[in-house]
């Protein structure tokens, strides 16, 4: 396992094994959900991640097109929506908070642990593994959570 530090966390990960698992995944959580906010996220996710986060994903072995899931948290301003989402990584939290952060409700307290990556994007880690794809079964898993602003481009009416 390789260790790295980010914000309040020290994370131990296995990027090669993680990369192997992502290579075998067929569809992202947003695409398999099929609801309108998830559909919208899948269409704009390339606008959401910063170069720093894409570098981190690459290093971790995570395919940015294959998030395990997203949740629409609400409209911030017309055309701009807040989402939480998560990716799973083979590894564990060596040091730092273990409880879900981004996907919890948006009370300020739930997000203070998150690392600001610019452009409305924040990331954090948790040990919550209930939403991990089957392929992670039997492996140690850490969840990379994010909270992001995304534009609304779907033709469907904007949700609140
Ligand atoms: Zn959905």
C-alpha cells in the first residue's frame, strides 16, 4: 500500500489493484441510476473536476467517468447545482475522520473536513463502503467523496 496525505487524512491505497477494478467496471453510478439529475451529471462531469483532482484520480487508479454514484443536493443559483458523489478505492484511512462527509447533508459541520480543490469542488474520505461496486467485495475500501458545483444542461426542467 502507498500512503499519501491530504487535508486531515493519511490514506493508504493500492492504485494498481484499484485501476484493475475500474478497468472492469461497465457503467457509472450516475448512468445506471437514470434519473434526470444523474443524467445531467453524466453529461457535464468533464466540466466539474479540476486538473488537480484529475491528477489525484489518475494516481489513485480511479477512472473519472466511473463514479460509484452521485446525489443531487440542490440548485444553488439558476443553472448551477450542487452534487455530492463518491468513488471507491482499494485502501484504508490510516489517519483522519472516518465518517461520510460530502454525501451527508450540507450543514456546514458536515463539510468542514473537506479539502477545497477550487471551482466549487471539495473532496474528502470516509470508510462508508455500502455503495461500493460488487468488484470491491472482500477488499479493504476507502471512499473518496466529493461535493461539486455542476451546470444544468439537461432539457428537463431544473429541479430545486
Ligand atoms: Zn439518480
